[in-house]
């Protein structure tokens, strides 16, 4: 069975940095354990590094982030799709999700969450994603019903 393909928004890394018991931290840990396949483009990786550089990232968390950035599937965004987002920064996440054929974009961003789904990519809050995945997959790595 194929692993669920997810794009974690930068705000998950920030949430995990400040609350290691958060849903955001749990999702990043599950990606590292291989429960999901994290998808990141060069632009998304650069944003993660930049934001964590501003808020400070050290110790065990820093090594986790480095490992996740290294192990994530690199998505090649061959062409920036002209998406009509209120926040132009959201375009890089949606382009990553669309070009990477993601099942989910996981975010806390209200501009993205209002869509619920965009061109076949489900958009969920970290806690809602974990509920969906846990109920449908019983925590075994099985994808939610599509």
C-alpha cells in the first residue's frame, strides 16, 4: 500500500518548535517514522530554514528538522501555477502539493483552510488530519478513505 503523501506547511515546524506535544510535532514525528511521505519543494525547504533561523532552532529539534528536510521527497515544481491565493506565499505550498501529487496539505493557515480541498488535495489542520487518519487508518499508516 502506498504511503500517504503530505505537504507540511512551515507553520507546523514552528508549532512543533514551541510545543513538542502538539499535533504539528506529532505529524513531523510520524513523517520521520515513515508513516507518511513528506513532500517539500526547494522553496518550501528554504522557507522552513529561514523561519526556524529567525525563531531559533537547536539541539534535538534542529537535528529532527535537518533529518526531515533531507528525507522528504524533493518536489520539482516545473512551472509555478498562477493560483489565486489571498496570500501569495501560499502559492508555493499549493504548487508543491499539486506537482508532488500530495494527498494532503497540512496547515494552520486560515487562507488555505477555507478551501478544505483544492484540485484534489485535501487541506486540513494538524489536529483534524490526525483525527481523519487515526479513524480511517487506525494509526497503521493506511490512508483515509478518498
